[in-house]
């Protein structure tokens, strides 16, 4: 019945996650050990960037932070924008996940799709993803939260950006890396 099917779906989800992590680790071994031309210089430049002030982004504003036009690299997962600049060997122009730089990566991460099919040029509400894929998006969001700085929200069309105070800006950053 339903319980067996749910267990099967959970096992499938765990299996897919394990496969994704293995693939990510393999990519890390392949890409992480060698930097492309100028990679080290770009990483030095990225490391020197000050912490970004809290702000919200439209899709258009997010696009500027693709690591090519701007040394800072941002991406969105599940409506939240993260500064992934320190992961530039993954998310930079030559990195294996470079396609997500300056974009909403939710769909690509949820479906393990690393090509243009996973990207939308308009706001993506993810409403067509199934429960397992949405759970995957939330897992990725948690991973990004642990590893990278959260800088603000990805705005839906017509949504107004929040006003962030300096106090709000620092209260999330009490945990030391």
C-alpha cells in the first residue's frame, strides 16, 4: 500500500542523492585539483571581496553576478540567494557548475540537470516538481546555508525588496567559519 510506496520513494530519493554526491565528488576530484588559466588569480581576487550587504534580487539583477562580468558569484536556491564566490572553482565560468552562476539553480539541482534545460529566463515557481525533487531542493538549500553566505531573497515578479538593517545583516553571521 501507501506506506511501502512512500518508503520506496524515500529510498529512491536517498539513492539519487548518493549518486549526485558521488558525481559531485568525482567532478571535484577532476576540477578541484587543477585551476584553469587565471583561476588562482581570480580566486585571490574573490577572496579579497568584502562580505556582501544584505539585499534582495530580481532575476535580472542576479544575472550580473555570474563570475565573468563581476568577480562575485551569486546563485539562488529555493528563493534564497547565496554568495558562492569562494566556490569559484565550481561555480566560476570554467567550473562544472558554472552554468548556475548568476541564476536560479533550483531546478537544475533538483533534477540533476547541468545544462541549459534546467535554466528558466523568467521566474520559476518550481510548481511542476514532484515531492522528491522539492525535497532535494530543500536539501541543497540547507547545504548552501551551511557552506556559503546567505545574501537575500530572489524576488518574484512585482515583489518589493526588503529593507535590511545593518543589525540584520550581521546577526546571521555570528557563526564563525
